[in-house]
């Protein structure tokens, strides 16, 4: 696994850990509950670990302003942690996308 893939996986893993907190509120997110959120994060992480490219659109939507992770973060009291992680996601996603032209086509 190259550095950009490892960083993207690390960001997704950290987001998963935040979403797994026991007192999270999922009422305003698109997820029904923590189980649904963790299932989606597990799938993205596993895809990367298998050497495949997860949907860039899906990942970008998860970290977008008013996306499901931010909605959970605001209603659960860790909005500042999310903002720092979202900045890391943006940088990791950019590095991942720029690895080569064929990766860029898979991402988009």
C-alpha cells in the first residue's frame, strides 16, 4: 500500500472511530444508526485494503459540508474534530487522485 492510500485509509479509520462513539446522535444524518454508518465505513476501508478504489463520489459526500459525518459530529459534540479530519480527508483524497491518470479516471 502506497503512502497516499495508507493516509486515505487512516482518515477513514479515524472517521469510523468517531462514528463508533457510544453517545452519537444519528437523527440528522442519512444513516439510520451507528451500525449503518460503521457498515459503510468498513466497506470503504476494506475496498482500499484490497487494493481497489472506492467511489470518490461516495467518500467526498461523506466528508462534505452537511454530509452525514458532519451531521453526526454537530449533533454529537465533536464538530471541531470532524473539521480537522475533513481537512485531512481533502488532502489525502487529492494525493490519492493524483497518483496517476488511470487512478483519476477510477476516482471520478
